[in-house]
C-alpha cells in the first residue's frame, strides 16, 4: 500500500466534518508531537549570548557539535561548553520528550502518569522531576514588598524511598510518638507579601527559631517592612533584634484579623499546598523543598507553557 503524502492527508482532513470530541483528540495528538530540533532551538535561543559558565569570559568560538547542541570553546580558560552546561538540564538525554514532560510538570502529573504520557521509564520520570523542578524553582523574588505575612507549616518527617531508616518504619503514614510540634516534624517557613510574591524555606526539624528566621527572612525583607505573624516568641525575638516593625495575630484568642493585619494569604498558600500534595501519596523530607518550589511556580502563573519553562531552565545557569 502506497503511503499518503502530507498534502493528501491534509486535504482529506479538511474535507471531513469533525465533531467536537474528534477535534479535541486531534489537538491532543498534535500537541503530543515533539521534534528534537524544536527543543534544541528553544534551548539555544534562551542561552544565546551567555558567557562561559566556567570563568564567565564573554569571548568564545564554535567548537563542533554534540548531542544536537552547538559546543563552544572559551578563549579565556580554554574549556568547552554548550548551552546547558552549568544548568540543571546538563547531561540529560531524550530531548525530544522534554516538552511533553514539562507539560506534565505544569499539569502536576504523578511520576507514573508523566512517564506514560512522555514515553519514558518511570525512573527517568522521577529523575527528570528532581532536575527540572529545582532548576525552575531557583527563580525566586529577590526581595518582598512592604507588608509581609510569615507563618510556618509542619509535616511529619518522612524517609520514603530510603533503603536505611534511622527509626522504626511507620505503616500507612503513621503518627508522631509525641503530641505537638517536635523533632519528628519538618518545618516549612513561607513568607508572602500583599503583591502575591512568595518565598519558601525548609528550615529542618522542629519549631522554627529566631536564628533561622534571621537567616531566611532578613535578606529578603526591605528596611521599612511590616512583618505580620502569629504570636510565636521566635518572631518577636527576631523582629526585636532586627529592628523590624512587627504585628501579631492570635488565632487561639479568636482574633483572625484586625483590618489589614492578618495572615490569611500565607495560610491560604499552606492550604493549597497541602491539598495539592495529596495526589503524590506522600513526599520524602529530603524532597520537600522541591515540592514547595514546584507549588510556588504554579501559583506565580509566570511559567505557563513548556516553552516558557524550558527557556527559564536554560537561562538559570
């Protein structure tokens, strides 16, 4: 049987009256078609004009090709590099599947769902998740605006995927051995201003301390900031030492807001993050910062297509 040419096939499609379901199926099929040249073109376009990732010298010359990417040799340190050297995508293969997989990241697909849709193995899907997501999450606001809400949320420590546990295994998630917040819980500190800019910090086990607040928050708060938090003593100590204007909201006393003084924005982020995590059936503690960064990317609505996400990854060397 003689194969159809594209012109013949296109003429046949235009002559057929397609239903709504058939149009959706056709669009999904076309969207799933990816060519390695498209991905490579986006990468090299995003990295155009980048200096040497080794010594930051701006002078280089072409030096052959490898894995479809143009290689360059730096005239300063004489080392070679390509558009992905120094990025989270360096040395990853199967570029023809990247755009499809990045759409799965934007859709918050699980490891197995993304592997099926992208046509890769599930171990490749897991490895790509923890290369793509942390790379994109490195794009963070440098400083928050004048009114900042800060609060922390806690999750039971998890050693999911570890071959050696330093404690007895919990079955079906389990519960902490002691009541309240203790060293069995991971602390995720979130600061969010009234413009929607969000920063997340994984401070480790147990309740957050004034020293940890100073390390995480002091570099990103402006001099005239108004910091709003709960009545934890660590926030009071931090603000007193740093000379920061501080207001508290005591939910236990039934006062959740005093006009503009509230922490509802950051609490709403916590709620969205926890409900979003349910689909992944548990997250290991060592990857908690990756998932909070992933949620922050989705909430910011600044990287909305696979092409946008790929460009951001290629630029963050």
